[in-house]
């Protein structure tokens, strides 16, 4: 069995592309694979995402807009994760990223409400969860996991072959579906490429 951790900027353009590639590769493999989205928001990731979009991070108004959207999306994800579970939280993230990165939508309260309704989640319940003190704890767990794997940039993908102790590989940046399919099909590609110990 494979365990895949995908560290992403909640609204990042390259992160959305990587998520789609990883899910497609997992769907193609005959071996069991579970994956975890780990959204992170930090200044390094926000500046990198702005560069990828052709925006200047020295433009204070744009930087504040992207920064606020990133941190708000991160809070939304954790509120959903705590109130209705990982599956709907991941779905929300994918829907939000598609709207922002494919349809050039802006992160707004109206967009958020629309996506929450698409997921058939009670908006009042979501809003209550978003004010919970457990949100910060949930976000800190993801930060701790990123530090454990020494993840700084997003997207970063960490893949472990649970059937072979200490077999793992880490990818920084976008990963192509073909690379992932090769790794998920043949554990030797992980063993030969790198060794990463899961503590």
C-alpha cells in the first residue's frame, strides 16, 4: 500500500495541477493507495504563487488580496475537515481551486457560500466550526507534519511504500502523472530513487 502526502497552497495554481495529476495516477494503480491533502499557507508559498501568476509580490494591494484569500481558504478547509470530514474538505479545496485557477474567479464570501452549498453542507454549521478554537490546533498539526518532512515549498509530494520499510520519495514542484504511475506500479522505483524514513 502507498501513502501519499500532498502539501499544497490552498489556492495555488501549480498545486491544483499536481492534485489532479496525483488523483488520476492513484485511480490508475492496481495497488491500494491513500492520499492526504495537507494545505499550507506561508509567505514563501504565497510569493511563489504570485510569481507563477505573473503578479508582483511588491504590489501591496495584490499581495494582501492573495494572502487573505490563501489564509481564508486554509481556515475554510480546516473548518470543513473538523465539521464534516476530510472527504468534503478536499472536495471544497478542489472546487475552490478550479474556480480560482481555471475560471479566474476571486475568492469572495458569495463564492464560498456557493461551494459550501454544492457540498450539501449547512452554512451555519460551517460558520460555527470556522470559529472553533480547534481550527488552530488542526492547522498546527499540518505545519508540524511539514516540518517533519522538511517541506518548505508547495506543491511538494511525499510518497511512502508502506509494504517496504523506509521506502519513500519526495517531489518538490509539479509531478507528472506518468512519473507517479511508474512509482505506484513498481515499488523498486521508490527504493532506487531515494530513501526517506517516516519517523
